[in-house]
C-alpha cells in the first residue's frame, strides 16, 4: 500500500512493545510504550492516515469501528498461545454497544 518499511518497523516495535536497553530488547506494556515513544507512534499514524491507504483498508476490512493490534502482546511469555503476539488482528472493541445503539435507532 506504499507504506515505507522504516515506518512499518515503528508499528512492529509498538505491536510487540519492543524497546532497547544496553542488554538488548525487552518489552513494555502499551501504556508504557506510548509514554516513551509517542513520537514514533505519531510517525506511523501520519503515514497510514492518507486517503488512498484508508480507502484500501476500507475495501479490504469493511472498516466500521475497528482497530488494529496484536492478538495478545504476551509480555511475560506465559501464554499458552505464545504465537499470538505475531498475529495482527483487526477488531471491533465495542461491538455489543454498537449493536445495541444500532437497534435502538431502528
């Protein structure tokens, strides 16, 4: 879709919560990551918030109230499904509320 790899790398770092210290990589919660690296997140957001990319995403996912993110970040590597951190999911976080609101209007 024309997103540069260096911008995609910024998303991947956020997706997994990667940060680097003198001993190598370790992970942060999404809240911690945002506090430290919000400017990196902004670079990614600015890259994907272009009309052409949004239209391509709408065509692909039928976007309504959807967000994109890891299936599970698994910060402590204690999940039975540790591979879930490698899956990017498009999700509707408040689908129940949206359905109730839709039904009440119709």
